[in-house]
C-alpha cells in the first residue's frame, strides 16, 4: 500500500478511511527502472506521478539535440506535465527515472472521478500545484539573478541530496551551464 502517498495527502487535508480505500482503488503502483521514460515528448500525459521511492526528472531536448532538465523529483514529490495532463494535448516534455523507482500513478479519468467523490482532494492537488508553480517561479528568478556559481551553491544548500543522487550533467543542465563548468565550480577553479 502506498502509505507515503496517504501520509502526504493527510498532511494537507482530512481524509476518511473509506475515502482512502476509494483513492487506493483508483491508483496504480509501478516499478520503473533507471533511465525508463514515464512520458515522451509527443505523447499525451495521462497520469500524475507520485514518487514513493527513487528519483525522476522532467526535461526537454532543445533544437541542438541537447537535454535541458527542468525539474527533479524525489520521494514524496509529484512529477508530471501539468499542461498536457489538463489539456490532453501532446507533451513537449520527457519524464525519466534517474534511479530505479516506485511510482504511484493516477490517470486523468480516475482523478476526475476522485474529485467528484472526494471534493477535498481538489484542495490537496491545488496545494501541490501551487507549491510546484512557486518553485518554478523561484527557479526562474534564480536563473535571472544569480551567477552560475551562486546557483550551484544555492542548489547544493537547498537540496543537497540531489548532488549525490543525480548525474552531474543533469544538475548542470538544470542550473543552465555545461558539465565542464560544473566540474570547475566543484574544483574551486571559478
């Protein structure tokens, strides 16, 4: 049973045992191997994904064929393409497991049914979306206002667990510089 998901939801809303049972009947727990894609650009994002165990990322491939990481997710975080999920139009993004992971997925159809049956679940997902949007705004601000070295040190201070879990080239692309530049920062040569 995805106890972590229920615990996460219960921190934000009141949910009864019968509602928990209904929720659990509408989700799917799956194992995802390292490097496996949960979503490819061009596909419609039909699931919201909660990470029980592991690490994932959301990225694009730019016009030069270079991967640009936009978001990371670890245990107790949601990762999805909200635009594709809500509009049911093809995604521009890839979502990939960085480690072997355990994911809880909720399909759009099942989530819409859960919203009707458990109205306070909409409040929970609004809170999740607000936090995600706020984090995205802060990331954009950091990209515009901090030097590359400052971004790395800030990232390392705020989420140090990523430094050990995520390949350097992914961290570099998330922070918007090259892996070579990241090596120089880490070596103190900047």
